[in-house]
């Protein structure tokens, strides 16, 4: 689990990157958004999808191993 309380999205993505294969980056335009919540690490794709419910971001998959979080 990752527990986040008002953490910058850029820092959150840096932490999540350790639990995922491939290239995961956060667009600088979205990096200062704040994230709070408890996120299970069993499925990092679900964690990324949940970010779109609470933040003005979208997740772009070039491939399964190349993912970018961008500001809407």
C-alpha cells in the first residue's frame, strides 16, 4: 500500500514507479497537483485509473510499459 496525504503527484508517481515495470512519468504540468488516499500496489494500473477520478489528469498508454500522467 502507498499512503499519501497531500503529496505532490510528481513525487507520488516517483514512488509508484518502483512497483511497476517500464517507463512511468508525470507531465510537469501535473506534477504539483496534490494526492491523498490509500492505494493498493497489487495493480498499479488501477492506481493510475483512480487518479483520474479525483484529479484533472488523464493517463496515456503508448504501450503497457510506457505510461504518462498528463494534466487535462
